[in-house]
């Protein structure tokens, strides 16, 4: 292999990761992604002047680089090759779009759809708040705003005034109305988040013996997922306020029925956003978790999340469950399909011998009445109601299904 003698130490470090990525090591590529994602994003943002487009183009650039990684040669730095891919892809995007970013004074009348030329990395506060059914809570939050933000929100969304009518009522230019409305929505979002944020205290209460490192990683989860969720839909954005209960604590319910011994191998099928695999990998650092999903963008994002959290016991694989023939001690899933279909699909992946308290088998998270669905398995199946472990109302109908194989 021809390697340029002029490569910097950083470029040589990149090359080692590239060689691993060529072997299919998604964790190596995730390290490269974490290393360059911000610089790629900000370069693209300057080119398109739109955060949402820049985020999409960033993911596309890394996706193209990953698919074509075998074509990279170390005659020049990987970063040069990557930036070339990102730049060319962006140029194609701009040509296809055939339009420039909308100037501020020509912004669409519906600020609900675009915030003119005032950009923000935050999720749309209108989607998060205005469409929220908790009107009483929203009213209390609006009352916390100072003038003129409170008046603008009330006129726009309660009295349904147009921008012109608001401008006349408050005696201010239309441009100022739009700018202050955007600022008001941002303030609303921040207040709402502060009220709704569920910190990992709920998890620490149920798992008091966590190490300092485990607490730190669990505390970082939401911020890391928020970053990636703005680019790839790993978790419903409307459900991010319930992130720790609905996703993290739900995943950790598995730890209430089994403490995986060091060396245990777990396959998480249809991992999606990395649940239950990522939280369990934090809880059981001595076990190996293979997170499998057929969607490449998701496995790439999950690999990057695992790398950012320094989870050395997580492997991500882009593959359909039908194509996976490796053997594991346990296979997990979270409402991926009907349980019988899931069991038939992945029974081939459960090894016969193991050392854990529970026999090797399938551990499945699902809600609702499962009596008919599980009847075919008779006494072989064991079901735990998660509300026996956790007191939150979300878990009233949630269950853990265990089938030894």
C-alpha cells in the first residue's frame, strides 16, 4: 500500500482507523465520524446556510464515505478525502435545489414552518409545545415570560392574530415581531425543558449500587442522544422529554431479572435507537453487546454514541436478523414484532450452554395483554410485570418475556 510520507501524526492515526473500517469495524468508523463531524457540519452550514440541511448533508457525507471506504488510498490524508466527498455532495445538493436561502425580509409568512433567517439547533419549540395537549401546563409556562414575549405568544397562538395585526397592536415593525416571536418560542422551549427534564435520579434510585463511571455515562446519555436525534430519528422527538423513563429505565428493567456475568454475549435484534443494548452495556461492562439493525444510518449513529460514551463492549452490525448466524447467550428485543415470529427468527442464534442464573434464551420487552400471543409456549415462558420493579405509570402494562432456548 502506497502511503504518503508527508502525512501528519493525526493523519496516520486516521489511517489505522480506516484500515479497521475497511474490515467492517463500524466502531472504527464511528471514531472517525466523531473526530470530524463538527468540522464537516460547520463547513456545510457555511455553504447552505441552513442547519437542518447541513445536518442531513453531514450524515450523507459520512454515509458515502463509509460505503466507499475501500476506494480510499493513503496517498493523501483521510480528512482531505472526506472533505472532498462532503463538498462535492453539497454542491450537488445546491444544484438540485436550484434556489438560495430565503432572505430575512422575504421570509415566509408562516413562521410556523420556517424561522426566516434566524437559525437554531433546538427542536422546533412550536412542535414541542404549541401542539402539546397539556394546555394548563403551557399557560403556566407562558405566564413566566416577560413582556413583550408573553403578549406576542398570546396574540399569535391564543387570539390567532396575523403578524400585521400583532405589529399594529404592539406598535412595532413586522420584522421585530417575527424576531421576538422566535425568541419567545425559544424561551418557552427552555422553560419547558427545565420543567420536564427527568434526570437519571429516577434510575439511581432503582439502582443505588452504580459506580461513578456508570452514573456519569447514564447522565450523559440524554445530551448525546439529543445531538444524534437531531440528525437521525433514533427516538421520537416528541418523546425525548420522557427519555430516561420510556427508554433508559425501560431497557434497564432487564437487570431486575438477571445480572449478566462477565463474558456473557448478548445480541440486541432490531436495536433501532440502541435500546435496550446501550443502557445494558453501561450496566454490565463485562458483557459483550452486539447491536443489530438493518438500517445503516442507525447503526452508524449508535456506533458513534457507543464510541462517545467509551463503551468498549458494544459492537454494531448492519444486517437483517435472518442474515445473522452468530451464537449468543441471550437475544434481546423491544417490541420488534410478535413474540412468536421473533422467537422463530432468532432461536438459531442462542447457544446451548451458559453460566448465568437464567438459562440461555430470549429476553423480550413488550406491553399490553400477551396471553393469546404467548399461549403457544405454555409453561416454557416466564413473564414479569415491570410495574413490580418500577413505580412509574408508564410501566403499568409493560412486561419482560423470557423464553429459554
